[in-house]
C-alpha cells in the first residue's frame, strides 16, 4: 500500500509530465546539470577562487570540506534508500 509520499510523488510526476515542453525540459536539465557533482565542483572552484582573492584561506578549506562532506552524505543516503 503506497503511503502519502508515494502518492504525492506519482501525482507530481504525472503533472510534470503533462506540462513538459522543450523549454521547460531544457530548464530542468540545466538545473540538474548545475547540481551534478561536476557542477558543484565547478561552483566550489569559483567560490574558492573568490575566497582566495579575499585571502580567506581558512574559509576555502571550510567550503571544500563542506561540499565534499555533503557529496559523501548524498552518496551514502542514495545507497541506503536505493536511489
């Protein structure tokens, strides 16, 4: 018996599929790409370069550690919930 979250997920998936147009699909693909591991690495590199320009070395290490930790946590959760 599916729970509320499953039912809501199916409803949203159906609604999104019904709204699908090439521009919306391209926009959602761009969002997905930005949030990929490569996208996050690129954003972290740009942010770290900005911090380096400000001579904030401690914050560079903090930013890199936070993003790496979040990526590892994300991978671990996906393994646990089989996604």
